[in-house]
C-alpha cells in the first residue's frame, strides 16, 4: 500500500468534559485541563504528520466531543456513511462532519433518523480490507450494519459489546497490518469472541489484559508497522515488537477523561476498496406477532428485554393497543439478530412468551427425518413445559405428552395428524422431528388477565416464600388438596429421606391413609429410612423418639434392607406382617402406586428399587401422567427430574430448607409453581393440621 495515507483530526479548541455519556466522563466534568489537552493533541498530531497527511475539520463551539473525529463517519473508498449519534449531546456535530465530507467530494450516505451509528468508532476495517468489523450494544444499532453492508458493498461482521467501559468498538479492538488483531476479549459476548476466533487465526490474535485495556491500548492508530497509543505495558510492547510493530507512546490522559484516546482523535479517510470483496446480509430479520394483554401482563416488556439481552435488536412495526380492560393488544415486531444462532435463541424464547409468525402462516412446520436412533437433527426445536401447538396440514395441532427438553415428532396416524414430545433416546429412525421455529405457538395462561386474576390457586407468581408466608401458603395447599381429593383428582408426592429424619413419616403416612396421595416417587433411601423407623424405631441409626443416636444404630438400615430382600418385596413384607406401619406400609395398604429410582450410593438396594435409570424415568413419567398437583418434599434430584417431565398447568409445590432447590424449580417460570423454604417436617405437620381443620369444618356444615 503505497498511496498516501490521510487522517482527519479536529483541534481541541472547544474540548472539555461537559456532560456524562460514558463511564469515563463520570466524575470528570470540567476536570480536564485545556492547556494540557492542547499539548497532548499537538504531540499526537505531529507524530501522525510525520507518517501521513493530516486534514483538519474546524472545531465548533458547543460541541466539545468533536475532537473525536473517529465518530464523524465511516469511510470506504469514495463513500462515507455519516454518523447518527446516539446521544443528543453529540448530534449537533453531524452537519459539520457532513459538510466536510461533501466538500471533499465523498459520496455521503445518511442513515434513517433514529438509527444510531457512530462511524469509525464502531466500525473497523480489517487492515487487509477483507471485511468490516462492526460493533453494537451501546451506541450503534445492530440494524445499521445492514446499511453499511449494502452501501459499502463489504462483508460486515457484527460484534456485540458488553462492558460499558468499552462502549465503542475502537476502545477494545484494533485490527493491525498483516491481519493481526489487538483486542480485549472480555469486552465482547461469547458469540462475538467465537466469531473473532473463527476469522483471525490464533497466531494473529493479540489479546490484552485489563490494565492495558483501561489505558486504551486498543485505541491505537496503526500506520503500516507503527502503532501509536496512549500508554502500554512493557509486556505488550514486547509482544507487539515480536510480530514487527513499533509502538509509539504519547500521553493522552486529558482525553481519557472523556473516554477517548489516540484512535478516537483520528479518522482514517483513505481506505482503499479491494476488488473482490462483497456485501453479505449481516443481520437476520424476522417479524413476529404478539397478542394478548401485552401491557397489563408485562409481555411487551419481557419480549423486548429478552431480545436485547440475547444480543438482538427490534423495531416495533405496529402496536394496536386494546382500549378496554379486557381487550387484547396486538403488536408486530421486527427482530434483528447478528447470526442465525442468536435469532433461534431469541425466537425460541419469544415463542415461550406466546409469539407467532404473523398472518402469512405456514402450512407445515419444517421437519427432518431421524437417521440415527436416539439422535435428533441438529436444528431440532427443544420443547418446553408450555402447551404447544404446531402447524400440520395447515392446521394447528396440539402437541401430546408435553414436557421439557424433548423433541417434537410429527406424524400421520389413522385418526389424523399427530404431534408429540419425545425424549431423545426414544427417537426412532424415520421419525419426523420438527426443526427451526416456524409454525409453532405456545399458549400461556399467564398471558390472560382472566387466568391471572381468577387462578383459584393464587400462589403469587413463582416466587419463593419467606417464613411469614408459609402458613398462608399451607392453608391454600390444604384447600387445594382437599378439593382435588373430592373431585377424584391426582396428587403425586415426591419425597426425600429428610422427610423421615425430620419426623414427617407419621404425617405423610396420614396423608396417604386419608386418600390425599395418589402416587409416591422417591429413591431407595426414603423407603429404607421409613421402614427402618417402622421396624426398628430408628432412622439412619437415630432414635426418632428421643432424637439421639443409638449405639451401633448405623447398621440398622442394612438390617432392614436385608429383611425386605428376604421377603422379596415391600408388598410381601406387609403381607407377611413384617412391615406394619409407616409410609411404605400405607402405600401398599391403600393401593397407592410408588416408584423408587436407584442411584450410585444405594445400599442393597431394596428389591423394589429400579436401578435401571431409564426404566425408572419411565416409571416416574407413567405415575406423573394426569397429576393435578405435585408435592415435592425435600429432594433436589427427584424434584428436578419430576419438574422436567411435567407440563405447565400442573401445580408444583416444592418444599425445601435450601432456597437454591426451591429457586431452581421456580425458575421453570410457571405461574403454578410455588416454593416454600422451610423444614419439611414442620410443613407436613402444618398441612395435616389445616386438612383436619377443613375436615371438621366440612363435617359441621
Ligand atoms: N466522549 C465521547 C463519547 O462518549 C468520546 C468518544 C470517543 N470516541 C471513540 N471513537 N471511541 O462519545
């Protein structure tokens, strides 16, 4: 590259920190010295003049940040895309920069109003001219990248900035001659880092550490083998020298107070166009429709927030606000994402919120055929707990066996089209599995005002309770369990051994006896400890009456296991009169089915324990079917396992002394789940009291 290199600068006649629009300016308003700023700027100016031509644009009173000409626009060949500043504090600079470019004979491109893009501060050409790196996340809008690609006819690679100290791409990213890249990886999200690593081979990447990053080492001006920057560690200087770069340090501390350094103070206006590079479509877009109580139920906020959190962006094309309290609002929203992967992540979450692709509805979801048993196609849609419908033969078909983390299999049966959730291992060669996110919708109860208000089981959201609320919640649960029993419904209990240790065995036995429990799920341990208590009076060697360890008691549980093994099964032990009370006894006596899932730590195990986990999962799934309420009592593993198999709409009550377990369950985001952080023995005793109260009340009536 022998053509002359030109830069544009703007003298700091009116420079100051007048306002705060980035974290560096915070605390620095009017704290910079004009004299020192002028001196530092002059030094930089002369260094550049020794190596290139420097043009000047006239400084303007009232626009103190105009010194940062990197933000004037983005130049490629004879074209310039003029900046649209995000903050009104800088928007007044736009006409001056535009005028300068026009006078120099550039083709000037202007973005639509309200589509921020901050020029070469957020868009850096690969120094070999192969593509353009473009930043977004703080100042420039992702969608502006589409215009850059189109107008400048170059491939644009979007990078998402995530650390507000590095709000412009040029504060943490600096392409160098020869395909090298100086950058600060933590300033970018995971996808962006992956993209960088895909494009720049490891031997060309020069990642820097935080101390250099905060000295704006990446905010460097590169002219062939020279790199001009504010300040740099010896380590980095050597690292750069090793690959042939000579560092020139020049202090720019006064400008750091405004959040800029060497690169920000310059704009390279000679950027040659390479012959065979061409535009891509850097931004994926899709339009979705949201319908419901978008404002009242907070759906609109959640939808737009999640788009941004995932690294996308949006434009609300149309918002039809329902006028009456009961009327429905409709919004069409255009979603932008920097890659297909990000778009899919956003779309799946929007679908969970109830979004669908608007009117030109497709007739069939996309599917791919399973070619290896137990393995889904890469792009398969991962199911959620929410009732889901998919488009098949131009109709919405309800997905059967709804559960989390499955694949949706679509197929024809003699009675018509059918869709169902299948877990990976059940997929068979030839199954048609839904891929992508087109033609799917979920129905969420919480989206209706009705559902929100009249929910009889009005647990407050999926919050975790405090002790104060426990009693109130137990009252509601008791009422609900009573109601389910009267209606012939189904309550499933999944319980851990802590239930027995905390003295809950008698209460749980009582619940089973009184017909409040229709199935019991647990592991080997709960059954062992329950029967140890029933047969020997201890639980894991503790005397349950006196609360003290019994001499040699730790052997008791093995004795019990051995006894039951001799009987052949728990049912046999009851029949033979060996087991005469307790939770397992009541299950047998009252014909309440149970499933015991084994684990690595199980002693014995009991003859009833299913040590084949795949079979155990199937037994659980079978017993959960048709449940109205699931009571999860102090068991993290079994509770989470059960949670995954259970569709939304089933009320979940998770009781644990450990808030982490409870939170994990409530994270399903289902309104019907409630977490109660308390001692499980205490909970059960309260529950029995409440149920008994209800019974006497009924009897009086
Ligand atoms: N105070 C200016 C702003 O916040 C600093 C701009 C620095 N320029 C840059 N290309 N990083 O906009």
